[in-house]
C-alpha cells in the first residue's frame, strides 16, 4: 500500500463486514480495489475477515497487478483456515503462472509456495516445473526459492518430482541471481535433511566463484556461506579459492565482508605457506577495522565476531590495538567488548599504551565499566609476566585514589595476581591492609581474607585483622564465611598461639552450630576432625601448594571456537553459543483427515472396562507455522529460539521464588515438555539494584531423578531486566529414597549471595513420553491383566468439560492419547493411555457430562503409588 492508504485503517463501523462484502462485489474496479485494501487493513490490525474469503477470491480475476498482490496476500493469510475454499483459487494460480507478464508468473508461484495447504501442493508441481525453466531469470529465481518452501511442506514430493535436480541445474544458470537463489534454497533444504543433498565439487566451485562477482550483495552472502563449507583438496586449491574471494573484503556491505572473512579463515586451515597466511592476515585487518566506524549496533556485532577471530588468529589485528580504544561517546556494550579484545591483543610491546588507557577508564563515571577496566589490568598482569610489576603499580595508584568500588575491585584482582605469582609481590600487602575498613562487597572481603590467611606468617597482626571480620561472622554472606573459616584455620596452623586457638574455637562453633548453610557446616566439620585427629595431615591439606592460575576465563574451548568461527556473521557468533543451544526446528505436523475422526460408540456396558463399541480417534493437529512475509525462502517461522518457547503457548509461569525471598531475584518456573525433551521453563526477574550474573542451578534428589542436563545459561541481568530460559533436564540421575512424591527442591546461585532455595512441584504430564499411544487391543488386554487393587479413582467436582474435542486436544498436547469413547447414560466416558518414566503405562478413564460440573478419573497402572501425582497434575492441567 502507498503512503496515502492510511485512511483504510480508520474505519470502525458496526456493519463493516456486510458493507465490505457489498463493495467487493461492486461492478466498479476502483471500488473493488478500495474494498480489498480495507480488508487487508482490517486483517493487519487483527480483525477476523475470513468470512469474506469467497468475495475476495472473486477479485483475483484482474489485470491490475496491485489488486492481484493484495488478493494473494489475503489468500496466504487465510488459506490455512479455509483450505476447501482455497482450492477454488488454484485455476487462477495455474493461469497466472502462464501469464505473459513475468512479474505475474513469479507472483503466482511465490504465493502458491507460501500457502501451506496440502491440497494445493499437488497443483503447485506443474507450474513450478515450468517456472524453473522459464525464459525470464526473475521467474526462475523466484521458483528456486519456492522449491525450498515446498520441501518444507512435502519433502518426498520434491524428491519424487525431480525438483532437487532442477535446483542443482540452476547453479549452472547464466544469471548470477538465479544461481544465488538456487544456492540459498539448496542450503536451506540441506539444513532440514539428514542425507547429503548439496555437495560442492570442483565443477560447482568454479561456477559459484564466477557468479560471486556479478550477483547482488545478499546473493554473495548466500554463495560465500555455502562455499565456507567446502574443504579444498590441497593447499594450492585453498590458495586459489582465497584469491578469488579476497576482493569481497572491500565490499561496502558488512555481511559480505564478514562472510568473506569466514570463508578465508576456513581455507587458511589448509594453507601451509607462512608467507601466504601472513599476507592474508594483513589483508583482513583493514576491512575489520572499517567495520568499527559504522553505527554502534553494527560495531557490536563486528566486535563479537572479532573477539572470536583474535582468539584463533591474534596476528590479524596485533598492530591495530589503537582502534579498540574506547571513545567517550561509545555505548557501554561497545566499550565492554572493546575492553575484552584489548586484553586479548595486549602484549609486551603495547602494554604501556594499554595500561594508560585502562587507568584512564578506571576514573570514568560508569561503575560497571570502571570495574571491568580494573579487572582488565589484573588480567593483563596474569597474562604477561614481564608486565606484571607495571600492572601492579597502576593498581596501587588506583587504590590511593580511595574510590570505594575501585579499591575493592583492585583487591579482587590482586588476589588473583598473588595466585599467579606466589611469593613475588607480597610487599604490597601493607598497602592493601590500609583499606580494610572500607570493604563492604562480599567478593572483595573474601579476597582480602584469603590474602591475610595465605600470608598470615608475614603479617604481624594477622589475628587482629581477621578478628575484625569475625565480629559479624553470622551476618556475613556465605562466600565470606567460607573464606573466614579457611583463613582462620590457616592462621592457627601457621601460628598455633593462644589468640588463634581461641579464634578457631569461636569460628568452628559458629560454622557448625549457628549456621544453616550445609557447605559451611560440612567444611567446618572436616577441619574440626582434621585438627583434632592429625594436625600434620591438616597442614598437608589446608596449606598444600596451590596450582598457578592462568587467564583463560574468557577463552573458548578450541572445538567450540572452531564451530563458532564456522558460523561467523550469524547470531551464533554474537551469542558465542553454537546454534543448537538457542535454536530448534519445529517438527513437521500432520493434518487430521475427516475419516480419522472418532465415531461415537453405542450405549453398551456400564462397567469400568473399555467396550468394543468405542472407536479410536486421531490426535488433533498442531498449528502449522505461518510463513507470511517470507522473502528469500528462509523459513523464519519454523525456527523457534529456545528463550521464546514459553511465548508459544500456556499460561504465565507460577512464581516459585518471590523477590522478597530472593534478595531481589524473582523466579517463575515450571516443568514442561517440548519436542520429546523435558525442560525446566524459567523466567528470572532482577528487582534488585545490582547486576545479577553467574547463574548456577542444582536440583536435590527427587522421586524421578530429575537433574539439569547442562548449565543454566542466562545473560547478565541488569536492574529491572528479566530473561527467559529453557533448561534441558534428564531423568533417573538423581533418585531419592522413600515414598514417591511431587517435591522438587531447587537451589539457584549467582554473584549475589546467599544461595537461593525454593520448592517446586513435579508436573507428571511433563514426563509423559511421545510413544505412549496404545493400540485398542493392547489397551484392553493391559487393563484386564492389571488387578483391581491397581485401580485408583478420584472425583474432581470443580472441573467442567465444555467440549470433548477441546479436552482431547488438551490431553494430547500432554502426551495422553485417546483410545476410545463410549456413552454411559447421559455421561461420556473417555479412555486414554500414557507412558510415564521407565516405560510405566498409565491407563486412564475419564467420566463426565459435557457442560456440567464434575469429572471422575480412574487410573490403572503397575505403580499405583504414582496415581496421586497424576491426579495433582491432571487438576493443574484443567485449571490452566
């Protein structure tokens, strides 16, 4: 629509639909066109105009390209809800695919590809085959993308009709844009297919490199991304490929530059000549530096990618460290990334420049940036042994400024420097002790206490210094308490005089009797037992020589780094996570046909057994992803970020840890199941005034052995921010003894102590597996084989079933599969099956009268002790 069409959004008349219907059937073309615009406007703002489907369909027969586009847009949106009526449009599509105007031919094929209705798919094949061989390149490139869409709907059909071969033929097309779209379509199909479909050989390679010089910028990105997967046969071929790709580094589009860098980095792995590698590193530096003169958002993406590149090839930007110096007007997220890269590029040659910069940053007003700058100085000291003394001098200068948070951050990093260079810089301890009274942050206190304990024999008044901390021992955070306990034991072992003896008694008593923290209590008991039985053994344990630390806190594993470098210029390289960590593809869904619907059984037996008159029913279909607005054949709607699972369906998550109990951290969570995997669906909200980071989670032993399958991945939460995450879970890893219950005890830890403990409920239906559907005969046989004592019943007077279909859909979504249905008087009796963990079958009988309160549930299972958990879960499911 043009800029003058905003008027179509302003109509709110009561009789809008009848009026639109009348205008759509007008004999005047302009009036029909205006009516279609009003319909599209209503559709855009969320109004249901599906009742006008046939009237809009009648407007398809037109020569007006604008009107035809609008009608096609409407069709894409509503064809899924009106599949039978959408068939009526097929003839027009087929006719338009043979229109003399190439724009109309392309539009027809594109629209048919976007209408994800199985009945239309078979009609799409013939026009698509013709368009793949069309004389006009615009039609061919559109048809290429359409093949990828068709593969997503019906992969077998694409293979059977030879569309994949036709796509591969298009790689030899004389039009570079057709080649680019064919590559994009084949790459997308390859992502969805387990078998090899798009393999580049030496012939294909030459064709793609030739097309690279002539196609548009996004076409170049598609081709470069595909070429990056090609492994050269030998170093000579790798050098030739790189030589052809290198001119792309001068491109104005950032995406092309990064894709070219990715391609070159991949081929550099095979190149053996050091001269060639050195020259390539020199050539890659200027384009990467140029990216840093773009907008802040692009700078950030570039910096995240550069962070990966310098970990693999630091020589590329070794001489360009000045471009990463922070400007006064850089946003904080850009400054933080620049700091990280400066640490990685710091060397003995440039450390003086870097330290001057860091010292300057440490006097700025942004507290988080200042803290990071001080930590950066410490990390440089740990990384560069020859520069460590200069780094410490800068830290001491900063301590003399007497700015509280600078002093505390400096003490934290000096503790790490002592770990890296033991018995080297202890002369500065006296200066640190002068700032003892100003410490109020747990990590700074813990660091200072560690220094006092570690070097107690060199500090004359070590016992007095520790005693000043001991006065508030019960109120201190767990991190400080643990460090105080260990430091006091160290002091006692190094100076076993009367003062430390009294201190150790007080500390051990506080840590064992007065505390609720199991970590602190257990450590105190171990120390107590060691000290009372064998003090020499205690010395060997507590005063053992510690391993020297290195600055690898921000380095990635080599295998992960290689995977991320293969994904440069994608979200993966910005998140620094592999794609599967935050993206999953939806499984293809199966439409339910009419003949699969259940047939009502007659009124026969009234006993609790399933009856032969009951008939099976197929599960209701899941909604098909909407592909409206698909541009280049990339199926965005079929990709669901992990963090967005909770937005797809379901009620708000229940609060399990209120902010008042979590020191400002509020957690809402619930067990859920997605694509055959159990997840702990969590929403974390930061209601405190500090940044929350370093999240960790642990589950106590429970009846189903639920445990986290991986770490809790949550980005740092700024004050007022929230984050959703889906934590994968495993079963039978963490089993508890005793009777089965639904208790799930959870501990969450972050950078703000203490550890937060809360209790959640295990939702049994989240543990039901997808293979729980039984054949009707098997269901009957299993029901009869189980003794009556294994049947447990419960009434739910507060639950009302309003519709059998919606109830079955609700239960099917939780892997409770419909087996049969019968009538018992005026009540409906439903039979379902499910499979709990360890393959335990659940046979379920639900009895209710539609529209009337009251639901009776009977369950037969080999483990009837789980039945109460099932009833709890069922009630929660219906009330949600």
